């Protein structure tokens, strides 16, 4: 029963959604929109579970004095401090979510810079990854290196110094060999999705219910 | 006295001529010229304009008939929709001089109020006078309701000159089948049929060969390595929601991997980005430990929700990598800009890394920084490879059969393209029309 009911829901829902794609009638649209509206509602309840999970994990760490348990305070304090300032503490005491409040100050001066820092790390990681990828250790790696040099130089103004052939060749690599490979992957992905969806809808794949499909 | 029967009528006629002439003059004064007629008609329209002035926008009363007005409005029900769109066509003004645009108003026929007119479209004078009404969610078209339209010519000074009101004559109704999707339906039935055929074939015990994928074969080795080193295994199920098929594929692999981990008595860490994915992942891992006969080994802190902020999640996972030093990192699911930051940090921490995603833009990053990468569809096939169940293998073969059909069509298109070049025919266009479906209607 514990498995049959979810499987039935998935099967009925999955088939309905498949049929819905071909039925533009308003009744079909109403069903589809209802499904879409349910998703954020379920998500909102799941978020409570998520916050509960994070709290449980870090309180366990603090209670057990596990390795690096001090860092858990760095999670728990902002986790409850931000909603406290944003929702509970009155505006007269610096609460609320307006631009002069503590909540906004913490968000703009701690959260945003930290996120920007993390994102900016990407530039350095790309450089190191490119260095590793473009080492000409084999014939294929050398071809990759050459293609990369042509494409990169073709994208920047300095590429024109060598003549129009360089940007044109770079564009050709992007438009034909590169696009062909991308489309081949996307085609495989499309069929993979189709097969996975069918396996789930018809109960062939039950791993998502928990367990290894037994 | 002899009556002059000729003279008297002649004299009367002579007397009547001036009076007829005067009368004719007076009639001429009463009968307008063509120009005067048009002026009078326009004045009538101007009077009507004052009567039907809509409340929408600033009502600009203008009695000077300076602008020409649009003509007949035709309304058709747009096919293949939910009964919420009309195709509206109108005759533009004969003399567009001084008109900057047309304002199209709509209201329900039963509503007599002038406030009921909604401005549904503004069309510049030089643009086509056909449009689809019903796109604006603020002014939706309800199926089965009768509407009426009227259009105003808008002068350069934003003065509106209204044309007559036209009833739609039809109501919008939804269709039960989208006729533009027949080709999709045929292809869908064909591909689904093929996959089911191979399901059945595998179920009947037919032996099927699966090409070995090094990334999947390395999973056992990676778990074994972590066990030998006594270090945990990190499993990242991507940062997408449960509605993403890649996430579902990742969770199915998680079940298989967790089962092996439970057998080997190794520790697993599954940080989650999405709360719904977290709840499913927790259940999957718990069940895997149960099936492995080791429910007591399951650590409830091994699967947890981290955050729904992309780079905060990256920071959290990177922190786990640097502090706990997992021996093996799995990145399976949907990834975005964070993929390289995760994989590069994992590489620096010395872990063996297995990645898999269907995000084409992130694949190069994983290929560069990970030991093994499942490319696109391999992510979906991984569960079948790990489970070795006949139906799962049948699904993979079904996928291959679908790809074979598409490859045949591409080859045929190539041949037809060459034929067109050589023989100056147009077979490729015919073939393209046969198999393609317009994405935007």
C-alpha cells in the first residue's frame, strides 16, 4: 500500500500530463495549472523540513562537540537571526525588511559580497582548468588546444590582426563541429529523459520511492 | 372672346420658368455637395464618438473630424487553444494621415457600461492590422462569452476618434486536440512504442549487450577506495528541483550507490540544495540501508538540507570537502555555474571524482576536472547499468533504437541535400516540411 498509492498517483499524473500536451482545451489547462500551483505549496512545507534538518545536524554537532563544532554556530546564528530581524523585531528597534533595517544591512553587506566573492572565484578556476585541459599531452589534446586558441583569438579584437581568416575559422568551429556535437548530446539527453519518464510513470524505475527498486 | 389655347399655356410656362429656376436654386442650396455630405457624416460619427467615449484612458472629446477612422472589424476564434484567444483583423483608415496608432477596445456584449471597455491592443499605424487578442493576462478572453470591439484612430496629439462598434459574432471555444501537434504525436507514439517493445523483449529474457561506460564501472572502485581509506563519500545531487529529470536520475543512482556504501559500511554525505530533493534523498538513502540489512548503520545526519542559495551552497559543499576530505566525490544531476568551483575544489582535495550531467554547458568543466564524466544520456542510463534489471536494460536499448531512427533521418536529409545540389531539385525542403514542427505558432 505504501508503494502502490504513490505509484498510482505518479502513473495517473504522468499519463494526464502527457495527454495534456496535446489537449489545448480549458479543462486540460485548469488541471495543468492546478498541478503547477501545488508544487510551490509542497515546496513551502518541505522547506520547513529542510530548516529542521539543518538545525538538527548542527545542534547534534554542538552537543557532541564534534570536529569543527564551532562553525555550527556560524550557521545557526544567521539562520535564526535573519528572520528574527526581518519578521519579528519591530521597525523601531532596527527590525523589518526596509533599507534602513538590520536585516537589509546584513544582507547587503555580508550576504551579497560573500556571494559575489564565491562567483568571482570562477574566473580563477576557469584559468586553472583551461591550463590543465590545454596541455598538449596527446594528438587529441593538441587538436583541442589549437581549436581553443583559434576560437579564443577569434572572439577578441586582437584576432583581426592576424587576418579575417582567424575569426572566420573560430566561428566555423563554433557553428559546425561544436554545434553538431552539442546537438548530438542534446538528442541523446532527450531520449534519455523520455525513457526515464516512461520508466517512472509505468513503475519500472522505483528507486525514487526509496531503496534500490526491489 | 376667343381663347388663345396656345398663348395662355405658353405665357404660364414663361411665368413658371423663373419660379422653377428660383425653386431649383433653393433646392441646390438644400442639397449638399459631396464634400458637404462627408462632413455631415463625419459630424454624425463625431457625435457618436462623444456618446461611446470609453472610460479607459483619458477621454478626449473631439468634435473636429480631423482623422479618418478604421473600417470593418473581423473576429475569428483562434484554433488550437483553450478558447482564450481571438484573431482580430480590421480595415485600416483609408487616409492614415495624422494617425499615429489605433487603439483597440473590447468589452462583453451584455455590459452596457462605458467603463467596461478595455484597451486590449495599441497598433502603430504602419503595422499589420491583424493581431491575436487574449495574450494579455490582465484582459483575458473567457470561452463562451460574446464580445464586441471598437477601434479608435489616435492623432499625434493623442486624441482618439472612434469607429463604430462591431460585435464579434462568435465566441471563443477550446479544442480537444491540437492539430499542430500531429507530427509530435506520431513521433511520440513511435518512440514510446519502441521503448515498450524493448521493455517486453528484455522481459522475455533476450540477451542485450550494453556498451561499457568507464564512469559507471568506476563507481564500485571509487566506493572501495573510500572504504579502504576510511574516508567518507560525498554525493551532490545537483542544484535543480525534483521536477528536473536529471535530478530524478541522480536520485535513482543515489539509491544504488547508497546500497553499495551500506554494504561496505562507509560513511556517505549528501548535502542538498532543494528541500523537496532533500526529503526524497533522505528516504532513498534510508531505504537503501534498510535493504542492505544495515538500518542501524544509517546516520540521520548524513543526508541534510544545506541552503537554496547557489553560491552559499557551493561554499558549504567546498567547506565539507576541505574539512572532511572525502575520498570520493559524486556530482550527478543538474549543475550550473557552480560546477567548476565544486569540481576544482574536489580535485584540489585529492578525491576521486565522478560527475554526470545533461547540462551541455557544464560538461567541459567536469571533463576537465573530474576523473570520470557521464555525458548527457549516460546519466540516465547509469541506473540501468548499476541495477542490471532486464526492463531497465530494455529501456536503454529502446533509446538506442530511437537514436538509430533519428540518425537514419539525418543521413537521408544529407543525401537529399546532395541530390538538390547535383540535380537542382527541392527534395530537402519537402523533407524538412515533412518532419519539422514550428516551435512558435
